[in-house]
C-alpha cells in the first residue's frame, strides 16, 4: 500500500509518500507526478520519502528517471538516505 499526498504552495510542489513503493504503486506515483506537471512547469518538485518503508527495483528506476527530470528528494533513516544517495549520485 502507498499513500501519496500532494502539498502545493507557490514555491514548490511536494509529493509525500507513505508505505511501500512497489508493484502497481510505482505506476500510481508516475501517474500522480504526470498529473501535476501542467500546473508546476517552473516550480521545483520534491518527493518526500520519509514515510517510505520499501522501494523495489521498478520504484528505484522511476525515482531515478524523475531525478533526471529535476525532481529532488527528502529522506530520513539510513535505508532511504542510502537509496537517495544511490539515485542522485548514479551509484549502482
């Protein structure tokens, strides 16, 4: 299960994730991100991973693709910080 909450203000847009980013929830995040794009062409987009407990390979691939499009991440805990470091520094 994954909960996606959108926090929108004039400075930036945040997609707050809670749960597991895996299976069908990866596509749900991608759809949610695509739905926000017409409204935020010039504002930074952040994905808040502080409430994420697991990310599968497809989820990591999506986050990597979103990072390449300028998305930034907020993470807490050793596991999520390690995943963000891997994505943002291109480690595999």
